[in-house]
C-alpha cells in the first residue's frame, strides 16, 4: 500500500512540474545567459570576453566604450538590436574580435546596432575589427596592424559570427605616425560569417577594408569617409552585392573602391571578388578614381553606376590589365556625363595600354545599388540615408 501511494505521489509531482527546454540555436541559447563580465558596468565598457564566456549586452543601456573590447578565442559577444555603444577614449577605444571569437551584432531596420563617439566628429575613436582563419596571401598567418592579433589560416568557411543592421560612425582615428584605424576591418574572415546591412559613416580613414579572407557581404553603405570608401587586399575572394557610396561634397577622399592583390602582384590566393549592384557617387568637385584596380588584383563587376569622377575604372599593373582588358569582366555600367574618362589602363612600367572594345559593356538604365543615382530604398533610415 505504501508503494502504491509513493508511485502516485511521484507521478503527481512529474505532471505538475514545468520543464524548460533550451534550443541549441545561437539566439535562443545566448538569450538565457545572465549579464556577466564586461557587460555588468555599461558606464565603463572595456576588457575581454574570454574563452567559454557569452557576454550579452542590454539594449536598454548605453555602453560607454572607455577602452578596448577584445573577444578572445572561444568567447562570444552578443549585441541585441537597438544597442548603442559610445566611445570616449580616442585611439584606446575599439572593438576587436580575435580568431576563434565571435560577435553577434544583429539589429533591425528600425533598431540598428550603433557605434559612435561622444565627440561625434570624424576620427574621434578607433573602429571595429574582426580576425578570422580564412586564407590570406601574405603568409599562412599575419598580425593585424592594430591590436597585434593573428589572422589568416586554411579555414575558408570560418565563422566569426553575424553582423546585420550595424552602423559605425566617426571612426578612423590616427593611432601612430601614418597609421589609422578603418571604420570596419575584416582580417582573414571566413565565408560562414554573416555580414549584411552595414553602414560606415563619416570616418577619417577608409570606410571598410578586407584583408584577404572569403567573407561575402551585402547591402553595404560607406558614405562621407575621408579616404577610400571600400578597399580589398591580401587575397580577398568573396562577393559584394548592393554597395553604395556617396563622397563628401567637399571632394575630400580618394577612391570609391580600391582593389589590390599584394605588393607581390602574383601572390596566391589572388584577390578576385565579384561585385554586383554598385553605385559610387563622387563629390561635387569631381574626384579622381571611382574604381582603382592594381597590384595584381582580379575582379568582376556587374550593374555599376558611376557619377562625378575623373576616371571611372583605372586598371594598373600587367596581371590586372591582362585579366580584365578585353575579357568582358565588367558588365552593364552607367557612366554619368560628369565621368571624364570611362576607363584607363597602364602596365606595371607605367606605360599606357589601349582599352579593348570587349572590356566592358554599358547600360543606360543600370540601377546600381537599386536606385541609380538616388539613395537605395534598402538603406533608408538605419544607415542615415533618407
């Protein structure tokens, strides 16, 4: 009789006890983590996210970046939609994700994740850097100029996390003689890393730079940055879809896009990205080169709109010119009437090369990033474009 009542009691407890099942997905798993580590003091946001640690920020707080935040191998930093990070410490303020670390900064069109500075002026803090394990052509591995972090390797599908609807403003401070941060830097980042809907605004150096790797990017805005809007080097092999830049009206800045392979022009793996749906608008004074491809880089372009540049495409160095000249690698380009030279080419020794007829095709109704010379609708609001 006692055994019978005991069984009934155990059954009743099991039926009345709630069970909580935790999904293995990144979002649901990290959502259950309490605020830990460097996220506990939003007024003094700096330090490390260590191996095995998941640090989730609180979107209702403003995080004051008073120094470097480094996500170490095995650590994860989760930044929810609407989170604001404001830097105060100049060149000491930056975010660096090291090899094996991951960042999940996922905003929405209505609530982007934003990085800015308290000074709100160009070049008043560092920027955001991500280091992965994908191949580069400067060696098996290399070390980042800022932060001395290793990057590169053999894992083309390496995953450094996810960035969606992220805006970075006023970055690019000088940290040493002739050395500056970019707004956003990808060092050997792999193809399983998600990068979509990113805006880099009013920086004092390059907007976005790729140092090798295989990461693919889409819906990219780089506007009012003082140097190049978008740069690749060191063997980047990826795709970029929907890219928009609008230079400062003063004409300050260099190229819209600058593509490089390596100082050794034939280093392997060779930079060879594919770029589709691109709009590059120069300043009111007419800037120099919309797209400069040199030092051995390859590239493929489709659906490009260029306005207010002296040179549309500039091809330099023997291997770059050989790959593109006469090879139909550039398709469906609209050159506005204020582009002086649609394309120029010169060999490694500086001598001029004749552009062959089948090098590029034109298309008067090319849409570029989506709205020809106008701001693309996908960038409205969250990127500061209206």
